[in-house]
C-alpha cells in the first residue's frame, strides 16, 4: 500500500515539553499580536488546525489579522509568503 502524503504527515511526533502536555491554557488562545510584531512559528501538535510542518521554526512579521488568526509574512528562499496562522502556534520575538 502506498504511503500517505497528507498534510499532517510526520507532524504527530512534534515534541511538546512534558510540563506543557494536557489541558491547553487559555493564555495560548488569548495571545495578542499587533502589526509589525516579529514572531516565530512554533507548531503545537495538540491543536488540529496547524500550519504546514515545513514552516516549523520560521520567523516572520505579522502583517494582518483575520478572525482570531494572524497573517505572518515570511521569506522562503527569495520568495515572500503570507501564512494564516492561529495564535497558539506563534511565539513573540523581542
């Protein structure tokens, strides 16, 4: 049987620190970012809606908001990309 090439392929093992496992804290949902904030994409595998695993660890700039999610502008090589990422997968860079 041919192997799956799905969106969540090889992403289920993304490590979550032992102290961060279990019930998700409300502050993960309520994070607030403003435009031009620098953020890093840190996928939390406990949530079903995740950005594509190829963007794990990438950093970029918040350029907009849609609902409770944020548009993050990153550079993939020389190409500029705009991702829609939920706040539970973003970490602020200061």
